[in-house]
C-alpha cells in the first residue's frame, strides 16, 4: 500500500521533525514541512493536481509568518481536497471555535502522544477517502441523471415530432376526403331537387347524403382524437 502523504505546517522545527520521525515508520510520508503559512501555500499551489499532493495537512494554529494557521486552513479547505488536522497546544484551546469553521477532520493536542496521533491520522485518512468516494459516486450519479435527462428529452422531441407528422398526415387525408365528399353531397342535393317526383331516386340520393354526413362525423371524431396533446 502506498504511504499516506503529509505536509506539516509547524513553526517549531524540532517538534515537526520529531513528529515526522515518529509517524514515518507507520506508512506515512512527510513530503514537506513549513514554518510559515505563506511558503506552504505556495508549495501546495505548485503541486496541486500532481502526484505529490498531500493526503493530509497538519496545521499548527500559530505559525512564524504573518498568516496564522486558521487563516491558512481556510484557504486550503476552500481550494483543495485534502484532510485537514490542526495541531494545537492547551493554551490555544479558546481558538477551537474559529478553527472549526475551516472544517478540520481532527485536532492533535501538544505534546503529542504517538498512539493518539496515529489513530487520528488513520481516521483522517479514512474519512477523507470515504468523502472522496462519496463525491465520486455523486459525480457519477449526476452524470447518469444528466445523460438520462438528455435521453428523455430526445425521446420527448421524437414523440412530439411523430405526433406532428401524424396530425399532418391525418389533416391531409381528411382534406383529400372532404373535398370529393362535398362534391358528392352537392350532386346528391341537386338530384333531389330535380327528381322530386321520382321516389326511388330520392331514396338513393338520401342514402348517399346520409352516408356522406356519417363519414364527415367520423372524420371530425378522428381529428378531435388526434389533437396534439403537447400543444
């Protein structure tokens, strides 16, 4: 298993080196140590999106530069996907509330107990790995939703186009039928007018007229049923 990469922000060099010495045998690799937040932030910006980017940042609240650890942690939590663990002394406990706003995974209290430190580092690495899996799952799920939405919109557009095409065909067929039927009805009416004294012909012309009206009624019902629901 690859070692878990760690960057330490700590203004006490002896303490930082001692911490590095104690955790290195337990599959942790301290890739860089900084006394000043400004230098550490430059380093992270340089290695971002590269293989050397840390899995965990250990951040002391008091640093040697103008920027303190809480200010640096806010920048790191906003810009990078990394587990953040604060290093703090008993005298700095009143800063916990402010430090919590940077969403750290854990706090390590100086002087460090190596067993407690290893447990917290293991938990930090596990929680960050879990968060990353959840983020990846969420990204995959969002991608699936986007793709499915696109497919549904495509299907909807195809259905709407099919409905429009169907209605266009029905409208054209209706028109093609109505015109000759109107002509037939006109001729039947003219025959009835001219053959009032011929009951047999009157009966046939009435039959023609009744069937023509029935056909018109059927056409009207078909056109009503074929109205485009999307419109």
